[in-house]
C-alpha cells in the first residue's frame, strides 16, 4: 500500500475546509454524530494523525491482488513463521469495517507461541477486502450481492490450494461465511460468526420483536420483560437502521456525499462504531469512542 502524497494533501485541504452543521443545544448522540466532538476528531485527523505510520502496519502483512469474475480483489495472506504448517482460515470483515479490523489478531493467529499459545495452534490467515471496500475494486453491475462475494472468496481459497478451510465472519462477513458453509460444506472445516443473527432473521422473529416491545409481560418472563422495558429492541431498531434503508435504496445519492466529504464519512462511520459497540454510548459527550479504540485506529478504518 502506497497512497500518493497528492491524495493525502487533498485530504488535508478538504479537512481544513470542512463546513460543520449545527447540532442541537445540549444535545447528545441520539440524533447522530455531535458536531462539537466531530470538530475534535477532524482537528486530530488534520494535525496529528499519521497515515504513513498506519500504512507501515498494513504493509507488515503480505498483500496481493487477483482478478476474479472481472473484479480486482485485494487480500492479506499471512503465514506462520518457520516450518509451522498453519490451519487455513478465511476471515471476512463487514460494514463499516475493513481488513483493518484484523490487524491485531492476525499476528496472534499466525504466531500463537508469542502470545501465550502453542505453536501447533497456528493459522494461515487469508483476509480479503470485500469488493467495493478498501483496496478491492467495486462491482460495476447491478445485482452483486453476498452470494457473489462468497463465490469470489471461495475462489481465492481454492486458488491458494486450500480445498478445506476454516471461515470466520462478522456483519456482512457473517452472511458471506454463512452462505459458504451452507452452499459448500465440502470446503468448510469450521464456521465462526460474531453476528450470527444476520443470516437467521425471519418474519416470525421480527413480529416477536415488535409485539414483545409493546407487550413485554406477555412475550417474556419477568426478568426479560424488565430488560425489554428499559431497552426496547424494536424502538432501537427504528432509531438505528435509517442508514440501512438509505444505502439499500439510494446508494448513489448518499455515496456522493460521503465520497466528497471526509468529515461526513467519519461522522457516518464512527457513529456506528460507537453505537454498535455499546448502545449506551449514545448518551456520552464523546460517544465513548476512545474507551475501546484510539482515534488512530478509528481513522485508519475511515481512511
């Protein structure tokens, strides 16, 4: 990875010329990313964030590009050190994530002996960028979906010589890996998902969620009913899924805004990193982002 210096200068110029919107007085993050804190993020991004340092971390992993189904696909392929034969593992990110999600765990998987594990437990890790994310080319035709992504990622593993392998996915990766396990069990040694519900929702489950929010004592026992009253799932679903409908129906419109404005993209993405880590962080003035992450980590994903 070697981003041209001209691109970094353009980014800094755009950040310097950011036009901030006005947030509500004494507002929290329930209406989205608060401008007061966004100004702090942009200031840090512009004056202190060092892309070249993060780029060097990315470049510590072996990276490749291959063309499948007419699309250039970028992926990391990290092998164990020495003569250790690792178990093949495909790891798939989601939205609004990227391969950067895995930069801390890849060394733990490829070299477990240096992280308190046994060297025979090592993995040979393949981490592709979903088409349209990071350094993978975007699909050009309508209809490209998770099944197409699954087909491409399976092809990567087969090209690398892995007839059988383990798979792990979160968010979109859960759907991609879930489809792979269901459609090609002959290739899958094991499946791990950290958003398994993404592929398991149905009309009955949704109806239970809606009615359970309105009548918790009817649909849940006392303990669960109290939890639902304090944190009604269907109301949270309404409040937190506007982005999903917009992206599903008008991607070109929102895409134009997010592509043109780095600050807008950061607000859009970092809001999700906050809420999806812990819902209660909506009520904090800094969105709680730096409780679990550094701004460097968050902004590298945005980059």
